[in-house]
């Protein structure tokens, strides 16, 4: 009765033994957040100075690292999150964040493919229209990710906006 009764009196709930409101996420989710912030910062730099190959390859490397670490985590996180979600606003926000991240990751992977193939000794350049469309979707799709991720974390781990 101890912790559950105390939380009931305070109006808080514990979803799992590992996650309580008002507590930060895991080291892995912190790493994901840091990579996303690095991707956002390097993306802005590339927008302002597109001729920087070091920043471009750093951006591609961070993007690949995010995909490699985020996909396995999402495969575990999304099903449990769906079972435990009881707040409509939070659920809609989380799905919008996931959809936007999928858009940005897929466009980024597609745009990095010619460079990665070139490193492997193959030459392939997509049509200019495709590259421009991917770039447009990638650039504008990236802008909402950081603020929506912060709101998602605030609602899930930091105890803001409970409904």
C-alpha cells in the first residue's frame, strides 16, 4: 500500500516500476535526445554553409547512429507505450512525433544513399526533382521534431500537462 497509496493521494501514478512521473528517462533516451540535438544543429549549419563536407559527413554519421540505436528501442518502446497510454493528447503528440521522425529519417537516408554508394565505388545520382523534393521534406520536417520531442519528454518524464 505504501507507494501506491502515497501516489494516489498526491495525484500521481506509476506506469511501470522503472518510469515514474517527474523522473527523467533512460541513458539511451538521453543519448537519442543528444543525437537529435546534434543533428538539428549540424542541419542548421549545413543550411547556412552547405559547402562543409566535415559537417555533412558528421550529420550523416549522426543520422545513421540515430537510426541504428532508435529503431530497436522503438520496437520495444512503442508497444508498451500504446498499452499504457491513457492520455489522448499525449498519444496523438507521440504518434505525430514518430511520423515526423520517420519522414525525416527516410528522406535523410535516401539523400545520403548517393554519397554512401560513392564511398563503395558506385555512382548513382537521382533526378534533380527527387533530390529537391527530398531536401524540402527533410528540411521542413526537421523543424518540428525538437520542440515536439521536448514537449513529449515534458509530458512523459517531467510531469507537465497531465490529463
